[in-house]
């Protein structure tokens, strides 16, 4: 069943009062509507009506096609979630990438962006509903799988922790990937790029992490993973919508006649991105779990001891942020002069800008040389 690109024409000609009421929203659509109206005066891209119909048919599945789409979507989501859970618990990057390639969640997210620029609010709601139901199902399935799979969750794998503390770089990746995903829908020659987009901006692995963290009773980490998913969705929708507009998915006449609806949708997309910036940047310390700073602390200590009078090497560093002060356990080689733990703690507190407790442990290093002849 094909999707109609244009709004149905009226059955009668409106009078002047009706015309005034109809054009009032266009005049009040603000600067975004004004920009959309300017785009409507240009012939953007070289898409034909057949090209536009192909893109719409590929993103929207209605009528008899909807049941087949839902069945396929549910099956692929279940398989991708199970692969992601197993890969995350096994701490295997390759398996997690496989889950990204199987996941079908990109289709309704891109369809949401297309519905925004086409001025179809009902389809926006429907595609967002599909995306959110898929996300909820992924969380429930991953939590259930984490209960069944025998794994020690006292220490979460690195692949899990890597998706629990999103930042603005993740939002930037989502914005770039959304533009690439939309462009791959516009240009058939670029359709192979959608595979790379699925890997670049992971949608299912963060949802699997939410379920795993719920199973491990780490609700703060689950919140961080869910915010990563929301940031990805918001970034993809915003940049994909802009790409669809610039590439001419909507014909010039449609941009003019429906610019109020289009402008309204674009504003909501922009608001979603701005809302995601707040927890990712401004209120990060109060909303998201703190990032793992072990590598940073190790580098700081290595540099500090190199420049100090203590001839010692750092063997290992562990960072525990479960209490008010960061607890740093340092294991180092034996030296003639024992480093001062208070001095080290003061240095780290200044570098990390938070209270630090330091515990130094010294191990004896024994050197043994041996030779052998054939």
C-alpha cells in the first residue's frame, strides 16, 4: 500500500475568511516556519515524485504491510537484544557489534524524522510509539536474559560500563549518524552506509545495558544507559529531519503549504536535543553516574611519581566511587623512601576536583636473571 505524499485537495473553494484562518498558522510559525517557507521557494535536490514515494514506502508500513513489519521487527529486536546481552556479559566487542547490525530500531526512528518534515503528526506519534515499545520490550527481555544467563554481576564488564556514562560526544555521534542514515535513504547508491550507521550509533546495546544493570541492582548505571539511548534517538531524529529537508524529500509546494506543521515538528525535535544536553553536560554530576576515572588517575600518578623524589613505579590502581570521597588504592614497587599518602591525596584531590582518600601499598620486587645454552 503506497503512502500519499500530498494532502487531499479540498472539495470546495474557501471564502476569504476561511483563507485568512488557514494562513494564520503560517504567519505565526515563527522563524523556523519562515526558513521552511524560504526552502519551499527553492527546488532542493533532484528527487522525483517516484523517488519520494520509494523513500516513504521504505520507511512507513501501513495497511496489510504493517502486520508483516511488526512481526519482522519483533523477531529482529528479540534476536539483537539476546546477542547484545550475551556479548556484553562476555565483554566481547565483536559480538556487541553483531547485535548492532541485526537491530531494526533505526527504521522507525528515521521514519519519525521523515514524518516530521512531511507534516504528518499522527505518523510521528505512531513511529515514536513503535520505537518506545521496542525499547521497553528490549529492556524487559534483556533483564530477563540477565537473570537466566549464569554470570557474575558483582563486577560489571567493561562493555557494560562503557555505555553507562554518556556525554556530549555521544550526542554528536548521533547527530552525524542521523544525517548519514537519512542520506542513505535518499540515495540508493549510499544505501550500504546504513550498516555503518547502525554500528556508529548503537540503539539496542544501551537498552540491553539497562536490563543488565537493573538485574545487578545498579539503577544509577541503568539511568545512564537509558539516557544514552534517548540521546541517540533525539540526535538521529533532529539531524535526519534536517537532511530530509535539505535533500528535498518534501516538494517545494509542500514546504509552503505545510510549513506550520513542519516548523512545529522541527521545534519539538530541537527541544528534545536541548533537553538531552542538560543531563549530558550541565547537570552531569547530579544526574549521571560518574565516569570511570581509573585510567586518568593512573596517568596522573605515573606523571607525579616521575617528577617526584620517590623512585617507585605504579603496579596497579583501583578507584572506588561508592562513598562520599573517592577511594584510590595504589600498589607500587618498593623504594628507599616511602611516598607520603597525604601529599598524594592532596594532589589527586586538586586534579579531580573532589575529595580523595588514598591507600598506598608497597610490594617487594625481586629480580632473577638466568641463562641457558642449547
